[in-house]
C-alpha cells in the first residue's frame, strides 16, 4: 500500500491466464476493471517460463496438480498487470 496525499493506494498483481488470451476475453475483462473505476498502471503480455512459475506458485509445490499448472501457464503468453 502507498499513501498519496492522504489517499491510500493499493496495488494488485493480476494475471490473465492463457485460456483468457485464447478465448479473446482480455478486452472484456479490462473493460470491467475500468467500469469499476480501477486504474491499470502497467500491463504486458509475457510468455511465463517454468522458473518464474515455480517461484510464483511455490506454495502449490508437491500438490498433484502442480506440474499441470506450470505446463498450462507456460503454454502460451499471459497478460500481466
């Protein structure tokens, strides 16, 4: 959280996953965020590698779905904001 002139600002990581990109839903999701008054301060499309995903999802290591999750998330680019 940051304070800007007495206003508390929160920042949240949002990842639009590969199926969202494949189904061409990125624009609709962005529109919903904007309609709710949320500001997107940075956004990029990125092909996530296994090393990054292993760190991000480390709390799921050892669970039966972990390898499938990493494979799915690295299959095509995601939108990171």
